[in-house]
């Protein structure tokens, strides 16, 4: 099934201005201009974030939509994929964000705009716990790119979480997947983005 609608979800403290999001957006606009692309700025509240995603994709066709998520966005992408049955690509996905983000409660800044401040509240940890899923219903719908060199998340936890899924395990790399462009071809093959007739 080709993908006609594509959702991209950025990571914690990140934004649609991340390098990966901009590379992906540029490729879709250039090669697949008729594919619906949405990369929203996610609010700090996980409950509000998923509400935004539910509302924004309410009229998307479930059989031809897909989601890509990086880090915390990978956690949200998994939640979306489990709700809709769609394909999901995960880039160093957060597996236990409720545990890991307890140490980040307080005022924070955005990576791409240090002047932009937001507050990560204690109740957001509870909201993350409520979104945590125990297993994947259709692991074949997932493709995870995981770097052993991730300095933020444990690659062992990531690979264990996505047992049964297609996994590309990188021997080195980093959390940001600085070599993301070199993996884009495989990701696009998995997503099968729709092309205009005649292409």
C-alpha cells in the first residue's frame, strides 16, 4: 500500500526545524508534492500532543497514512500507529519517556530557538505513563533505525521494544542520527510514498 498522507513527529525540546524534519519535508515536496505532509509543533503536554494528532489526522485514510517519529516523537508515532494500524518509521525512539523525563521537570528551552522557553510539568510524566503501550499488535508495520552510539537512549531497550519489527541497527551513530540522509532511501522504500501518475 502506498502512502498518501505522512505525519512527522519531532523529539523532546525539538521542532519542525530539526535537520531530519527539514530534510524529509524537502524530499517530499520535491519528489512527492501531492503527498499530504504534516509536521506539527508538538506541545509539551503529552495529552495535548496526542489530542492535536487525533484531530489533525481525523480525516486521513487509515490504509494509506504513515507516521515518522524521532526520539519522543517515536514514542508518539508508536501510539498513533497502534491506534490507526498505519506504518511507522522510528528514529532512535524513546521507549520509557515517563521514566527518562522525570529528571527534566522544570523550565526548558527549545534546541532550535534558545529564546523559546516552556515548562515541563510533573503531571506530564503521568500523561506519558497513560500513553505507554505494552506490546505491538502488528510489528511488521514498524521500521526502526537505532544507533548503538546513541548518547541519550539505550539501544538495547529500543531493539527489545520493537521485537518483530524491521530494525536497522547502526554500529555507531548518535542520538540525532547525524547521518540521517544516508538512511533516507531505505525509509522511503518502507513507506512507499505515492507518486503522481506518469512518474
